[in-house]
């Protein structure tokens, strides 16, 4: 089984022309560009990359929340909301999905 630290998340735009690989924690590890992006103006391509990277990074940060929950569950502990208040940049599953839909227009 893959540890949380070894997990990566791939996020693509709707046309699957821009993809970003993010690590657990949200760091961007790679970018995929389909040859069709050569037709795009630089500004449009840059915006597309930034949007996909923001969503991929958010998915990697969500993984931190999942790791905390899994760790607490494995030790029969309960995490109160105050724990997540210390990490305001870590989205909930619902926040991530809403951000993904809004940003990538799914």
C-alpha cells in the first residue's frame, strides 16, 4: 500500500490538453502539455496551467486532511475542528470539489 507521502494526484483540464501532477501536501511535481496547446496564445496557456495547478495543489493539500483522519482513526482518536483551524489552506472534500468545478468548469 502506498503511504500518504508517496501519493501523487493528476489533474487535467476538460480537454485533457493541460495536466499537473501534485504530491501529497500540494507541491507541483510535473506539468503535461498536449501538442494542441501550441495553438493557444501564451497568456491563455499560462492561465490554463495556473488553474489546473491550483486544483492539483488543492488535491494534494486535501491529502493532508485525509492523512490526519486516517491516523486518528487508526489510533481511535477524535480530531476536533480546532485541528483543521490550524491549517486553513487544507480544504475539505466538499471545498475541493467545489473549487475544482468552479476553476475547471466541470
